[in-house]
């Protein structure tokens, strides 16, 4: 039987749980279950729920709420991502953000030896050429794959190499104020 606990269970990054994991949760608890997530951040199509509508059959009185406002990123970053990916997120962030392209060869100079925890260099693990170059030239404490950076935020982000649209969305929206898109031939 289900435990007598009837409180609440909160699940973050809910897009990354499998439907079977949700079934198990539904079978094992009487708690009110609140799932938070962003279907646009499901980096690996083979890993996760795909669509939150699949949860409707698991619980009674399911309610869906959408947050279409962005409080994290500077307006310029939100508007750039909206234009690039055809989204319509309302920016409620501060003005004065930076979005610039940068040649990958200029990354070292741009970093200037900065290993501050407010800086991240983000790349796709699938882009092996960029990954190999970055591992040789970027301090390891600011170097992240897209999956490693998900859920985090940084004042300045350098998004490097070939990224899928989903990876771009995740990587670009980690930047609070400055986003630099680093390409081999920028």
C-alpha cells in the first residue's frame, strides 16, 4: 500500500524523468506531486518524458501551468534566443545584456585567464573536435558540457562549437548578462 504521508513531493527538471519513473511515483505515494520542468530542455530525446501531457493519466485533478516569462536572462539574450529558435518568451530581465559572436581562436584572449565561477565555457559532448580543443585550452573548472551546465546560471557564457537547437537553448539561457557564441570561423 501507499504510505500514509499526504504532503507534497516536488520534482525539478521533470522533463528528464521517464514515464515509468512517474508511474512508480504515482503508485508509491499519496502526496500531491508538483513537477517543474521545461520540455525544451530535454537534451537527449531518448532520456525523459517527452511531453508532460503523459502525466495526465497518472493522477486525478492534474493541472498544467506554463511560465512564459524569463526572469533570469538579460532582455537582449532572451530576445536573441526568441528570434533564433522561434520562441515567444517574455523577457522580464534587466536591460544591458551582451550577445556577440566570437571566433573560437579568440576564446583564450576573451577569457584572459578568468576562472571565476560566474564564467562558463559550454560545448556539446558530441562535437568531439571542439571538445578536444577546449580541453587543451580552457581551464577545467569553467568548462562544461551542455548537460553539465543545465540548471546552472553564469554571468558570462561562451557557447562553443556545433550545438543542436535544444543545446543552444540550454547553453544560451545559462547566461545572465553576457553571451558569446564561439564558432570555428566566426
